C-alpha cells in the first residue's frame, strides 16, 4: 500500500469518526429527553427488556466484519453511557446536591448555628432514664460550653425485650433540662405519628440508622419545620443516604443534617466501621452539614478521641457521643458510654488539639 493510499484511508476514518461523534451526541440528546419523560412518568430509567430488544435487532442486522459479540459489547457501552447521562442529570437536580446549591446550608437552632465552619459537639445519654440522670449530664455539658444535648426517649432496640425508652415522658424530661441549662435538644423519633408532637419538646428530630429508609417517617419529617438529623443506615451507600435526605427535603423541610455513624462490615474489633471518607465525599456532593457519631461507629471508649480528631480534620461540622453519669448501670449501650469525668478529659484533649473551638456562649457558673 502506497503512502498516498494510507493517507486517503486515514482521512476517510477521520470523517467517519466525526460522523460517529455527531450521531453519538445526537443519540445522547434523545436519551436525555427520554430520561426527562421517564422522570415525569415515574418510570425506572433502566429498561433491560428494551436494551435486549435493541441488541437483538443490531446483531441481526450486523453484516460484519465485527462479530455479533463485539457489536453487543460496543452498544452495551453506549447504552451504559446514556444511562449514566440520564442519572447524572437526575443527581444534579437533587435538592441535596451541591450542584443545585453551591453555598453551605446553615441551620439556626434558635441562636446555635450549625454549618458555619465552627464545629459542634452533640453529647448526652443513649437513653433518657430519669430526670436526675439527664440533669446531671446537662449540667456537665453546660460547664463545657456545649450547646446541643442528645438523649433517646424512643429507643428502637435489636431485641424486643430490651429497654425501649420512656417515650413522651422522656421528651418532657429532655425539654425541662434543656430549658434549665440553656441547651438545644435532639432526640430520635421512630413513629411518623409522633413527628408533630415531638416538635413541641425537641429542637432537632433524629432519624436513626435503622429508619434511614423508613420512607413514611422521612416524609413525615419533611412535612414539618423542625430541623432533622439523619443518620446513615448500617448498610447504606452514600447515594442511598443522600436519597433518604432528598425524601425529607422534597417535602419542604430543607433543614437537614447528615450523620455518619459507621457501617456494618466484617470487622469485629469495633461495633461498626467508621467510614471517615464519607465526610469529605458528603461535603463535596452535598451542601448539608455533616456530623460523625463517634460512639456508635466505634463502640469503644478508648478510641473516641482520635476518631473525633479524624472526623473534624476531615471537615465534619461536628461530632456526636454518648455521656452517662454512671455507664455501668445504664439501661442501654452501657459499654460504650463515657462518664462525666471522662467527658471532661475528652473535651480538654479535643480543645488542646486545636480542632474544636470553645463555644462563644460562656458557661453560667453551673
């Protein structure tokens, strides 16, 4: 073959490449339109039957020199790219997406602002057991300049025979202690019917890991104005986590905070596996505040401090941990809660690291 012939053939290939490019982009535009139609009709974007029929037609019409297997492979890549394009458009349209809102969401809890860049510590007992217990913890939090107290009134437990919480009475105790010491209070709600009444007693509704995909609960939380802290499910991908947050925001409540609390893996030396990479990923993909629950993710008192430092260094807006006046007699999670002297030491070490700024609300001599 002469140099001139080779040059001519290459020119033809270049022309065909440009034609293929134009056709691929035209196909992609139509695929995007189809994706919009499917979205409006609530149809799943991936249609395996339609894909199989297209492949059957293509291989039937194939005259070579490519084999049918090669044609199937090439068009499967085109189909996948088209589906990715449809799904990327959907992700960009999500209310939780940073592409939808570039600035960070700041949530104002009556003067306590979350998401400003100054991290917060949320601390308190796993479960509300008595007024005396909650007041002791609230007093310790106030002395440390902590502004947000957690406490479980409704406790979804693995065993139906374990302590299930004090319910509404627990919420009343939390509110009383919070008012006494000037704190904001967060507590988990497990029943959609309790969402509205919870707003009378707590400042933040927590939706726990086991309820991350309780869609009726998410919808109920989205229908009120009370801020929500949503925990990542035990086996949830980050995409599933953000879609759960989208359920809340799609109902009108845009005051959502995300909480990484560890995922279930094969590791046995911690209660769960803390996915620290989730923090920067969630901060990149979403504009919502991100917390890390260092108690439930580790289940170990001895590594709470380094995990807290790691979370804040990774960009978390705050951490959450469990504190109890006497963990040995706690009615739930006794082995992983820390006592008040240990909490005081923890806070001292955290401040010494330079990763946690002292609250600007000064303690009032409690």
